[in-house]
């Protein structure tokens, strides 16, 4: 039995974490370059992911390995809905669609929800602890880069029911350690967490393509204004 699952997950996913941070879209975001169209697509992708994950957690909340890490106050779906309404308007559901990479991510969550619910531990860890760790920094970057009104379009980063995010992270880690997984299952959870990071990277890579297209349009527009085409 292992009593240090939180540390195993941190160490076992460190390489995947670093790789995710080096995807172009993420690097641009951290550098303060955020395209609003790409960002709202990210929000819609996350809406599909969190909807699937939170429905899966709800279905399995009585499972002895899910119950200790089932914290409703971490749920993001309602917050993402508020952001989508801001970016797309009241009829936001008619404007969003699931991307290919996001569909694979959702399919994986739905599969293990039925067949291997204990592996949901990995997906909850990857998403929620990441949200708690860097949320406020990312919120400030996004707000400044997109010149958003205070509090608008950034509900995803707000945990209204968590008074102390650092303290809650420690609480979550203690809950992970309390699960008492055997070594084989602990290794499987770490492997699933790495898969979760990979699927997140695939989503970001799709956004890279969108971001590059937007950037190219801006460059072409700039040069067209500086060097207008002269008709003979």
C-alpha cells in the first residue's frame, strides 16, 4: 500500500507537466499573448472536458476511492458556462462545438467512468490541482492581454467556495494520500495522469493552429496597410 500518492503523482508527471508548458499556445499565453478567439475556443473545450469529468465524478461519488477526493466546491462547469455566455452571448450553446482532441479526451473520461472509475483520480488531480495552483496568475495574464472588464469572462479561475487555495491544495493532497492504493494501482493512476497531460497538450496544439492562422492574418493585414498594393 502507498501513502504518498500525491508525491508520486507530482514526480511521475513532472516531465509531462514541463512538456505541456512548452506547447506554443501555452508559452504564448504565459508570455501575455492571448488571442480572444483562440481563448474562447479553449473555454468551450474545457466546458466539454469538465462536464464529462464532473458527471463522471458525480456518478462514482460513492466509490471508496472517489469519495475522499470528491469536492463539489472545485466544480468548474457552472463557471465555464458564465464565461461562455460572456464570450458568445446568451445562445452560446449554439455556437460551440467539440474539437477532435477534446472529443478523444471526453471519450476517455466516459470510458474509465464505467470500466475503471478509480482512474478518475488522475484526471481530477491533473485538472483541479493545476487550476488551484496557477489560476490567479493565468487570470491576471488573460485579463491584461485581452483587456477584459474586471470579472468578465474569467469565472473559470474563481473558486468562490475555497477561501484559501494553498490550504485547500494541502487538504486535497492529504485526501489523495489517504486512499491507500496498492503499488500497482498507484502506478496505473500515475500513468493515467500522464495520459491526461497528453490529451491536454493535444487540445493546446489544436489551438496553436488557430492561433497561427490569426497571427498570419494580422501580419498580412499589417503589411498590406504599410505596403499597399499599387495597381498599374
